[in-house]
C-alpha cells in the first residue's frame, strides 16, 4: 500500500479512535522481521499495512498505551484489527468503491477487535444497532442490549438466529439496554432473554459507567455485551469493563489503566480509580462536569481560585448542606451521590486524600481563555494539581501541573473517550 494512503487512513480513522494520539511526520524504513503493530516505547506504536511493507509509521501520545496483559490491551488489539482491515484496500481498484469502503470499514475494525472468530456475528449486531440508532419505535428512541457468549456450548435444539430475530418488528423492545439483555451463542443462535441484577456498591464494575453496571458485570469470561442508548451511542463491554463506544460517527476504544497512572492525583490509586469511575458516569450521562484535585502544598491557594461560599463548611447554605450531608471522603460515597455532586454547575474540588473541599465551585479564570468554561476551569485548576474536564459530548480530558505547552495551549496529560 502507498504510504500516503496509509498515513491518510491512520490520521482520518485510527487516531480519532485513540484519544490524544498524533501521527509522527517522519517516515521509517521497515523490514520483514518487524510486526505490523508493535511498541516503539510505552507511548508510541509502530504501524505498517503488512509484514512485507518496507516502511512503517509511528503514532504517539503523552499517556502510555496499555501493555499490561496483551490479551486485554484494547488499543493494541484494535490497532491490529485496523491494520488487517486496511491491508485489503490494495485489492480495490475503483476509486469510488474505495471512498465507500473508507467511510464504513471502522465498524469492521471494531467487530474484528472483539473476536476474529466471531467477526461476522459482531459486525451484523453493530450494523443492526446502527440502523436502530436512527429509527423510532412508537415515537421513542430505541434502546437495546445484545450479549454474545462465545464460550457457550451449543444446545441440541438451538433458538432462532439473532440476525433473523432483529429483523422482526417487535425486536426494538426486547431489551432495554441497561438491565435486560437478549443473548446468543457464538454461532448467533438465540439463547435467553435475561434480567440482570444491579451489582452492589462493593461489586460495581470500576471501569464501566454505573448505569451500565448490570451488562458490564455480565460481560466476562468470553461474553461481550453491545448496547444501544437512547442518545444513539453504541457501547461495548468486554472483560467486565467498558471496551469501546461509538459516539456520533466515531468509534473510540478505552484503555483505563494508563489513565489512572497519568492522573497522579489523588495520592492513592484506589482513590484515583474512584474519581475516574465518576468521570465515566458523567461522560455517559452526557451531563458534563469538572473536577479539580489540589496538592497538599497548594491547598492554601484554593481560596484565590474559588469563592468561600462554595466550600464545604462555609457559612453559606451550600457550605452547611455539604458539611451536613457528605460526611466522608469522595471515594467512599455511593456512585450515584458522586454523580449528583458532579452535576452541579461548577467544579468539584478534592484534596490529595480525596476529601471534598468544594462543590459547584465557580472557578476564577483569566479573561480571554481559550475554549469553553469547563475547559478554562480545568486548565486553571491544574495549577493546584490536577484539572479534569468532562465534556457534555463525552470526552474526558485531564491537565496536570507538569502538562506541556503547545504554544499558548496546554497539552492534555491524559484523555479518554
């Protein structure tokens, strides 16, 4: 494949799937011993279309790609699926056909990443849910959840094929996308319609939005759950965690562990996981939010950034309410309570031990700040330690005290979604 075309495909389709990633402009010589996808370093991946390609390109970002347990590295698996799919483009000679294929092949990348053996089944499910995402049922947006148990043992008398079931007019109301699910085996034969119990707070999946906890908990041990939300998002769960999502027309894959590492604050990793979990909750609720975490040596500067009336324990009604009702560190609060606090207009401020300092705080930002209010607030809060913006559209962006500058812009320390 021509390097120019490969670079265009990487830039247009792969980079948006990996938040915060950019393409190195330099071209590198490659040999047959080089794999199509490999690590250049923890924050960079080598890519080339085929084993025999004589060049390779490099994608880079500030946060590491997840290299822990290669079988569960969503980004590396997705990159391999991407390379496999684009390698077929060389056989397409009609430029108009190529344009059509380029606009539609990312769904096949995700299907292949979910499991090469069951790629066709996953592709059929994704395509049907994509069609449902622009349809209505009795005037309402359609919600749906489908589970595939790839390790199930075929029964003597299998049920109907899922692809046939989804063509029926009643199919859109079979499962609600949250706690009921239609399941099939790896051959696509329908198995069950299940009601999924909501896990207890202690068993809640850490790396999945809480509203999807029932399906995320189900999606373990060879099971994959694919859900359609009323907002038109398609959300995929595997290994008991959020694996990928399609928002608008773009697919994203999620690699959680590197984000936890890059956050640095709060001090204890389990506290960081709690903050990140609440970011996911807000992200998929599409409410937007902002979080600041203040280093212990910067707490005395907090009052210069937010007003005292927004702080816990102040004499305002809000301050007294928060002092009366919170009563424990943020990571110990139930996730719905944490989401409620984040839904207040303004920023949630924590200290490095995850104690709540302020809620719904209006951050004092300099005039002429670039971007919207949440972005400006997150960038300002990073001066005290860590600032996180959760967009109403979903993406999560974090800024740290040591975040690098690109001209007059602050480079994010980590991104997700």
